[in-house]
C-alpha cells in the first residue's frame, strides 16, 4: 500500500465517505475557502492563515477533510508534540491542531468521523506514532463532544495559557489494542 493511500471511514448511517488527504496545490483553494462562524474563530483561527502557517513549518502537515469529493474541513498535524502537551507524552505522538469543519457542513457527523480517518491515515503513513494529542477550550462543547465520541480521552489536565481561556488536554491511542491471545 503506498504512503499516499487514502484513509477512508465509511459509516452505514451516512451516504458520504469521509476521507483525509494531505493538502496539495489542487486542494488548497477549497481549503482556503473554509469558514467557521465568527464566535468559533477564537477556538481555531482563520483557516487560510492556518494553512499558510502549517506549510511554513517543516514539522507540520496540512490535511484536508473530504466528504465524497467535497472539501469540508481542515486540520494540522504537528509532529513537535511537546508544543501541544507542553511536555513529553512518554510515547511518540503527534499533535492535532486547527481542526475544523466548514460552518455550512457542521452537525452532520463529519467532525467525529474525520477523526477515525485521521487515525487510519496516521497508522498508514506514520505507524511509529502512538498517540494523538490536542487541547480544546473548556467552553467548546461541540468539539469536546466530537472528540469524546471519536475515542479521545480527557487527561484531566488543564492548560491556562492562550487568549480564549482554559483548555483540556485530550489523547487518542493510535495503536489498536492487541487481540487477547487467550480468547478463542
Ligand atoms: C468542532 C467541530 C470540528 C465538530 O465538527 P462537526 O462536524 O460539527 O461535529 P459532529 O457533527 O461530528 O458533531 C459532534 C458533536 O457536536 C455537536 N454539534 C455540532 N454542531 C453543533 C452546533 N453548531 N452547536 C451545538 N452542538 C453542535 C453535535 O450534536 C455532536 O454532539 P452530539 O452528537 O453528542 O450531540 C466543528 O463544530 C467546528 O469546526 N467548530 C469550529 C472550530 C473548532 O472549534 N474546532 C475545534 C478546535 S479544538
């Protein structure tokens, strides 16, 4: 399987296949056009800026979220994970930043389902990474709900830096647990 294999998560309750792809020149205009609601901007910032900022950082990857063939969201993979957690996680990790679904496409399950596609993509392209880490503002209920539904665990640690208020540190294990060798 090639390193550019598309990670896809298809759920039976929806017709759209949710995929993630590295942002290239062809996808970039659609990514730059993505918008969040004004009241969501403090949580994520402007996506066109975030794309440019990601491309400037050799330790980051810019990723597009697609529903079928439409670009519906964006995120940044940050491989200098100490910048997310403020410390080593004890295992090789990657940070999830600037995660967003376009305001016109929110509330349809894409935000939750794209985490599964992100996880599959990391297992394919970066199999040595074991943890996905993020921080999320304590007031950002839709994001917290989406992350918990997608399998993230709240570490209970709170970060008080930043302009928008305290943030939870959440972690997702990227390595599927081994099958129980004693089970039939
Ligand atoms: C957070 C975000 C990515 C979730 O994506 P999404 O596609 O809307 O999420 P889902 O459809 O998978 O729904 C996830 C949860 O959020 C809830 N939700 C979605 N949109 C909502 C809204 N506008 N208001 C209230 N709740 C909302 C859903 O009901 C669901 O929770 P539930 O099923 O337990 O009720 C999206 O809302 C977003 O882009 N927000 C702005 C940017 C942001 O805050 N990013 C996170 C930075 S850490």
